[in-house]
């Protein structure tokens, strides 16, 4: 049974400097069918959210001074207040780190910077745009550009034109509105003409009527499937029933690199009769590193003998490790020499290039001392495919990456051979240098039982 109820819109308001904690956001209306006969302009959507508070420079400086206090309570209070003020304090914290500070003060300064970085990531970019009578593709690309990422729109329904006026609106909320207006949704995959970004296509139900938003992330229910099972392995066969909810985890590329998703945690699930739906088998998940804007997640719930008509509440979170801290490196290639790069304590050697069976190829070798750290594993996951690479020939042409072959060179080494259709002059690596542990919350209410 597809989950696609027609529900009333609810508004999410961000408090000053605050984060929407993954509560449900229900986009208004339903998607327009592809190739809708009535073209022209959609009604203008207006969203006006409160902006971030202005920085109180005197307060920021006073709190930074208090980080050096001899009293623990004063230091902790100052640290909490600085984190609460968010992004405006970052330049002052970084400047203070360069000054004469105590080890305790440096620890608090770095801790506050990490906390603010995580808050900013979860809050995601806020969009302010005033678009009038533009094509669906233009609207999507303008929103993504302001968020610092790119978009590639496939099968664009050119008959739809959009007017959109938003101020300080969460990124995925804006995308959800555009999806409802245009029937263009984020789709599986990472390819955007070999550029990291978000691909959009028609009819992909990645943002539905049941969606939780949390800044740079959104969790959207897609469908549910009911299963009845009978176990014949026992002397007395046992019967059980369950159902699987399928959801999409949507992520903002460019801010987030590859992610490792762990088993989903369901903290509460009850039907309209108040019966618990939690099951020992409820946690199913996407395993392995993922680079892309959309990941599919499933979780299994218990089906009561006499269920209610609806799922009254299901809430929990998706734990994951996200690659953050994007940096760009340019590697020059030639047929005579190699180029070396050091990343996270890992050595990476690129090239030289060679022509084999009328195809150009180059090998890059990763090596590390001792046990491979989680940060180094994160880096290896990124370099294990061409999604982090943008190649360029001497004449400026972009290559087709034809094949990637990996081989193990020993316990502390792995190599990859990339085959391309043209000779490359350089490659640009987009690498995420840090790993961040996150919990992406979700909360859905009044969902029809399958």
C-alpha cells in the first residue's frame, strides 16, 4: 500500500538560532501529473521564517574571556552561551585560539567550534529567493545553487512555470514545495554530469505527504508492505505478521560527502488502539558507504492480531557517520611522472598515465602506517569510486570515466586503476576530511496501516 494521504499543511518555524528537531512537515497539496494539460504559472508560494539573531559582539567577547575563568561553572556557562549564539561567534573563537590561552580554554574553544559546526550542518542552509514565472528547472537549480550544491534536471516538464517567494526557509522544505508543484523529485544516484550534486526526475516519490525535516536532512516515507509468515522449522509451526515501512533519507550534497548508515532506532511506535508496534526485527538499514542525495531505508514493525486503523505515532532516529569538511585538491597528470598527496596521515600517489588498448588509464595508490583509522577508512571510501573526481583534458574537455579497478597491494595499501576515454591533464578531487557522528530524528503521525 502506498503511503500518500492528502493532509493539511503544517508550518515549521525556526526559533532564533534554533534547529527544527525533525518534526513532521507535510507539504501542501499533491504532485501535478507529468505533462499536465493546464500549463501557465503556478500560484506564488510565500514562506517567511525568522532570520538568525544579530551578533552581540560585547557578549561574545565577554563569554570568551570567561572561558579562562578559574571557576568551572563560569567556564561551562560561557561555553554553552557561545554555542547557543552559533555561527556569528566562529571568527571570534578562531581568533582566540591564536592568542595566549590556557590548555583548558583551548579545549573549550575547540569544543565550541565542533558543536557549532554540527548545529550548522543539522540546521542546513536557509533559502531566500524571489522567483517569478520561471521554469521548473530554473527554480530547482536556483534553490540548489543558493544552498551551495548543483542540480541536474531530467525529463523537465517545461509547461510548468513557478513563482516562489521564500525568506530564511529550510532547504528541504523549499525542495518539497517545488516537488509538489512540478512533479520533479530528488532521485537515486550521484551523477550530475560527473559533478557531485542532486539529480531530479519526474515521478520519483522521494518527498511524500509524510516527511520529517531536519536542516540538511529529511526523512520521507514512501510505502508500507504487510507480510504474513509461517515458520515450519519447529515441531509446532509458528505464525507471525509484520510490515515494512520504506523511507528515503535525503541529504544535501556538497555539505555532506559519503555517509555510513547504521541500524535505525525506533524509540516509539503505536497504533490507534495504543498497541506497541515495535519488533525485535524492526531495524533494517542501508549498509555500506553511500555517496548521493538519496538513500533508501527500511524498518520492520510488528503487526498486531487486531490492529488499529492507523499508526498513531512512530518516531526514532537514523544514526550515521557523515563525511564533512570539504576540500578541493588539484592533481596534475603526465605520462612520465607521478604526483603525491598526503591526506589524514595517508599517502596517495597518482599516475603516471599510459595508453592501454586504445584507452587512457592511471593508477592511484593509497598507503597508511599501522592500523587504518576511521578517518582513513572514510577517505578510502571516497577514493574507491570516481564520484569525488572531476577530470579535465589539456583542451578543457571532460572525460568519460570508463572503468575503475581496485587491487590490494598489501595489508596497508590499496590501489585503483581508472580508465578514461581521453588523456587527462589534471583531476580535481573533492575530498571530505572529517567524519561526524549524527543522529537524524524522524517523527510521523496518523499513518494508514497497510
